C-alpha cells in the first residue's frame, strides 16, 4: 500500500475531474501559467531546494494531511518536527518520513494546553537550533446548527482554543527567531468555509477566520524580515475528521492532494491559496451579501443536522 495513503488512515475514493478542479486550491497568478512552471524547473524552485538545511514543524502530524505532508517533505530530503498528542501515531509518521529519505523528530504535545504548547516550541528551538517553516495544521471541526448550540458555548471555546489560541502561542514563540535570522514561513491550514460562510460551521470558520486575520496584520510587520504568512483555504479533504459528517459523500481531495498543496506553498510562499469555488463564493458575497445569504439559507435547509450534532 502507498505509505502516504496508509498513514492518512482513510480509504481514498475517486472523484470527478471537474469536482477536483473546483476544489483544488490554487495560488493566484502563477499556477495556470504553465510556461512559468517551466521557469520554476530551470531556476530550481523545487521542494528539495526549499527544505534543504531547514527545519519544518508540522502540527497535527500523526495522521491525515499533517502526516502526508511530513512524508512528502521527508521525500524531498527535509528535516521535520512532528507534533501531535499521540506518541505512537507520531512514531509511525516518523518511520514513514525516514523511509522516504528525510529526518524526523517527534515532540508529543497537547496543543490545547497553551503552556505546554509554548514549552514545546522552546524545547524544539533549544534542541534543533531553529524552526524555519511552521505548518499550523492541527484543528478541530464542529458541525452544529445555531439552534442546537444555544446551551453549548463550550463548543466555541474549545474550537477557538485549538484552532486560534494554540497556533498564536506557537507563532509567538517561533517568530522572534525567524525574524532575527531573516527568514521564516508560516503556513496556516484554513478552510474554504471562511470564504463560503458555511451554515452549521460557525464555531469552526470563526476560529479559522481569526487566525487568517491576525496573520494579515502581522505580515505587514514582518515583511521586511523576509518572514511570510500563507493562508491555505483548504477545501474538503477525505480524512477521519470528514468521515463523521454527511459531507463524506461530496467530491473531495485526497490527503495526498492536500499535502501537495502545502508543499507547493512552501516553494512559492504565496499570501493565499484558495480553490476556485471559494474565490467565486467570496466574490459573490462581496457583490451581493443578501443574495449570498439566500443561497446559503437554501443550502442550510437542504441538509439536516447530523445525529451526532443532536446528541
């Protein structure tokens, strides 16, 4: 079995070409211009060049997108720091990274514990000397309608804790070193839901939007230090997180696809990477929020709350 699919922990189903095209995140400007892709090859703008002699820290690296991305970086000869709660799963990812030709370091950490989060970042820097590229991939998704959330404010608190406060603490610990060395890259795995304003995902997309916005503000302050922030508005990806929702029947990307998107972001360092469907939704919302609201309302009433959401 392909080790990338194996560590993702899910069975991958084929999807249509059109659906993949609408879902696949693309960096604005360069990817459709294939002549410039050839220039990339001539210049050597490949992942091997980017990760050479650099340390890449990936959160949520025990499965899914994080694990696949780590193996792809390892296959390019990269040095990867693997962070997640479960030691056993992290060791499995580390084995796959090393088998692919990379170097792997395992740092188990419950990112919900903000003090432990900061301590882990300081320990990594003390042990390895630096972190050059940070991939904030770990996240929590909650699909629950407003009506079922009236007595569940903790859903919003827990989601914000992992999706916003945890990466903020991690960035505050790592950014000083990046700025001092004159190079750094933070890649935030956001969601197409931030652009489409998906009903029932209010807690989730609010936390992702907060992370997007704080990095927009920080980019102006760190641009002259050659520190870059990339927001990836990731579409649906077939992972265990998706398997528990009604959206598992929708056209989605594979973890391999998603990992390739993140690795390409390491090479190009774009400000944003978004699928065409998300870009169109953002434009529609800008032009006519009222019309967009009506479309989202119709979509909301087309699908019921899940059994898990009602529990």
